[in-house]
C-alpha cells in the first residue's frame, strides 16, 4: 500500500485493540456466533423436513 493511502486508514482505538487481543472476549464472541449459526441451521433443517416427508 502506498504512503498516500496509508494516511487515510483509521487506527483502531486502544479499547478496540484490547478486545481484539483479549482471549475471553474472543471465546465469548466465538460461542455467540456459533450458537446463532446452530439456530439458523436447525431452522433450515426443520423447513427441509417439513416439505419432504
């Protein structure tokens, strides 16, 4: 990336950097996202079984 473009890249705040490197927060976000995905997948499977006996 050129120096000219780097001038316009926003720097993350200290808090953002902290959250990105804090393992308990990362584990929590991982769990929440996976629980949401499981719900979406289950709904999809329920719909599939309802239409194809």
